[in-house]
C-alpha cells in the first residue's frame, strides 16, 4: 500500500479544514448550542421525561447525530469535488496510488473531521445538559461507523455533482429532513401506530436509535438492527464507489 500517497491526501484535506475552523467547527457548534438552549432549556423544562430520561438529555444524541450526518456528507463531497472542479483530479488519478488508497485518503479525512466535530459538540452539550453515557465504547463505535459511512455517501455525491448547486441538493432536500424526522427530537414510540411503521422506512431512525442506546440504554429499534442497517448502507456506498472507479464515471470524462 502507498501509505505516503494516502497520508498526503489525508494531510492536505485536514490542513484545509484547519484553515476554515470558523466555518467548519464554530458555526455548527453554535447552531447546535442554540438547539440545546431552545429545546433543552426553554422547552425541555416543560416536557415530561421520555423513558426515564429528561428531554434535554434525550435530544443530545439526536443533535450530535444530526451534525455528524450533515458534516460527513459535506466534508466527503467537497473533498472530492474540489479536485474535479479545479482539474487536479487528473494528477491524483495519474499518481502511483490505487482507487482504494484515494478513497482512504479523502474519506478518512472527512470522517476524522466529523468525529472531531461530534466530540466537540458532545463536550459542549455538557455545558447545557447533564447526561451519562452507559456504553461509551459503543458510542465511539457508532460515531466512527456513522462518520465513515456518510463520508462515503458524501464522496459519491461529490463525484455525481456537476455544479455547486447539485452539491447541496441531497444534503439539504433529503438528508436534513430525514434527520429531523428520524427521532432527533422525539421517540418514534410517541407517534401513532401507522406513523411508527412509516418512520421505520427512514434509515436515519436506525442511526439515531442505536446512538441513543449507547447513551441511555434505550432505543426505538433493536441495536443489532441499527448496526445491520448501517453496515448495509456502507456496503452499498462501497459498491457504488467501486463502480465509479471501474467505469471512470465523471472522473475521467
């Protein structure tokens, strides 16, 4: 394996992230903090506990997952789109580095950024809401798995997009609504029976449910199902990326 090539891509992407910390870190942290203030303190104080957990603490995993999903897709898509936009992708493709190593460099950097942001938001949440993490190792596992999976998904979007507008369509029009409707602010058990069944068609439900279980030991769906659905989505993303490099779709045109 060309570890030098992978490290070069990874280091370049991380350096770009550190140059834009205000946009990449400060902005999402402030936005999430406002959610904690409004929903956790103002509204949460007037709401009953959910499965024995205060409402302010209940929404912590959902808000962290919401940020991770958004940032993973954004980092993954922007990282590969910029070389395509500037034309430097041809230098990467002609370098002595395999497609697998290229994906490792870009997706690894995107996932690292998302995980760091998730941990920062987790620490920030402590300032607003007291909470405990029942299964810390599983929490880290879900954090890593989700960051990597949706960074792969973002990588696909960055290859598919032919303009800056398309780069934002799926995150804004599809992923964000699914995240809000996936139990970030409520338990799907609070919904009417019909809507509970409909909610299970939302893949984000499984991510948030599993992540919330690692905090409080409660979940809307079985933890094994949450892990299985995430792994399936990861495999689908890997298959699509393999096809992209095999055919050269929008990379060599």
